[in-house]
């Protein structure tokens, strides 16, 4: 049984978890300023996080979703995404978006299983915004794949 709740400003930023999803501390600190960080707890142990940020008047974006390595593959990631969808609906958002790399096969599967559809590709995003080269599943991560889920008609 896990509990998911927003972190308050006096909580320490769970940088170790956030870095699992995004290698850039600089990028994380920048979107933490505008977004709300939610954390999943198992008893006192923080085992997962996501950041929900407003992208435009009716659109919110999940900026970072990460599950502690020892807890991965147990359905926590799916619970975090469904929690984010419910929070976005409560906030009255019309669309929720999420982006991932072209090489993130597991994440692309997970987001589509949660109902997201592919919407666009931003070519060379990771080459332009990240200093280090990123490889996953033997594929270089170069392009940002954006997915979205319509929550209510505009
Ligand atoms: N192909 C198809 N489905 C796959 C898959 C694959 N290669 N790998 C995983 N899945 C599916 C699982 O089967 C599960 O679906 P099911 O419930 O229908 O069986 C679904 O993905 C969700 O799995 P879950 O256990 O909830 O995922 P998780 O708790 O491990 O969390 C991440 C997923 C991505 C958040 C987690 O692996 C993580 O923290 N990774 C590092 C950080 C990261 O990359 N974040 C995303 C940045 S875009």
C-alpha cells in the first residue's frame, strides 16, 4: 500500500529520485520552480516521484516520473501516472502531456498503457539541451517524443 501526496516547500528535494528520470540537475531545478512535486511513500520510505507543471491555460505536463530502483516493475510508475491524471482532471485541465526520449522503450510502453497518444517529435532536443550523450537500449537518445491524453474537450 502506497500513499501519494504533494511535497511541501519544507521537504528536502528528492534529487536522487528525480535524477533517475533526468540527468540534468539544472533542468530539474528549473522545472521544480514552476511545478508541484508529488511523492509516493511506502511507510516512511519515499519510493517514487513525479512533477506536475502547468504548460498553458488548459494543459499540464508531467515533467519527471521516477521510481526507486528496488521498487521498479511493481506497478508504482503506473500508479503515479494515474495519480497525475486524476490531479490534472481535478485542476480542470483539458489535456495532460508527457515527453520522453526516442530510446525510452519502457516509458513509451507505460505511457501508452496509461492512455497517452503520440503527438509530436522534437528532433535533436537531447542534443541541444543536454551536454552528455545519452544511450538507452543500445539507442542514442536524440529526439523528444511528446505524448498527450485529452481529459475534456476544449
Ligand atoms: N514493453 C512493454 N511494456 C513494458 C515494458 C516494455 N519493455 N517495460 C515495462 N512495461 C510495462 C509493464 O509491464 C507495466 O505494464 P502492465 O501493468 O500492463 O504489466 C507498465 O510498463 C508499468 O510498469 P510499472 O511497474 O508501473 O513501472 P515502474 O514502477 O517500474 O515505473 C518508470 C516506470 C519509468 C517510472 C521507472 O522504470 C523509472 O523510474 N525509470 C527511471 C526513470 C525514468 O526513466 N523515468 C521516465 C523519464 S521519461
